[in-house]
C-alpha cells in the first residue's frame, strides 16, 4: 500500500487575506485537513517566503522580484507568510519553506515525504497556475502518484484553473476530484 500525504501549498495569511480567490479555498480545506488527520494521512504545509534582503532573487527574475517588492507580504520573517490561522498546523506537522513556485525546488520536501514512505500526493493550494502546477510537474518527475483536489486549489484567473484541473492535470495522469469526493474515500 502506498502512503499518501496531503500537501497544502501557499495558503498563508498574507495570500489568503489579500487575494479573494485564495480565501475561497479555506472552507474546503477546513474539511479536508481534519479528515486527512483523522484518517492518518500526513499533512504537509508549504509556505512561500523570501529573504527580506532580497539576496535570494536572481538578477532578471521579474516574477520573484515583483513579489519581493510588494512590501513584507512575501518576506519569510513576516507573519503574513505563516500558514493561515484557520488551518494552522498541529504541533509536529511539517511546514516547508520554499522560495520558488514548486514546493520541491530547493526544499527538503522530497526527503521528508520519502522518509515517511509517501508515494502518493494529494495536492492543494494556490495558485493553480503557479504553486500547484509547478509542484505537480516536479512531483510527477519524481514519480509520485498525483491527485489534485479541484476545489482545494484556485487561481486569480479562473480560466487557467479550469484548464489545468479539467484538461492538463488529468491528461498527465493525475486523478482530479473534489474535496468531498476525496474525503468520502478515506
């Protein structure tokens, strides 16, 4: 039997409180996370944060540089980069800090999952066209089996979200289900 982990990406205070599309995911996650815990599925939270100094931003990286430039919203020490209080991690649950879109890029996420015998990932978070897609492709390249919760992720551009969850992710071998459908299987 393959161990499954629930990945909760970038549902941090500053993003959820400043981007309405992200806030819409919280009610789903408030059901999914406790159900995963009750079923013994490890929950791994991923948050995005950059050094306040900007030393981790490559010259010419306009996307990451732009995020760094919006004040403290994405500075790693800021309370705004902590997992949102409505879904905060329990003591002992893993929280991974990332500095790029993929939850695997430059982090110990892969080691953490493999140490727990995880071979299957249930992916959630925001934005679908950024963190979710980048993590999805990175996880697929690492041979993880993938499930994406269609209502457990969202994007500021709904058509991007719809394309990814209805066409691209399934075409690349992922199972795409709603949070309620996944909970019913636990």
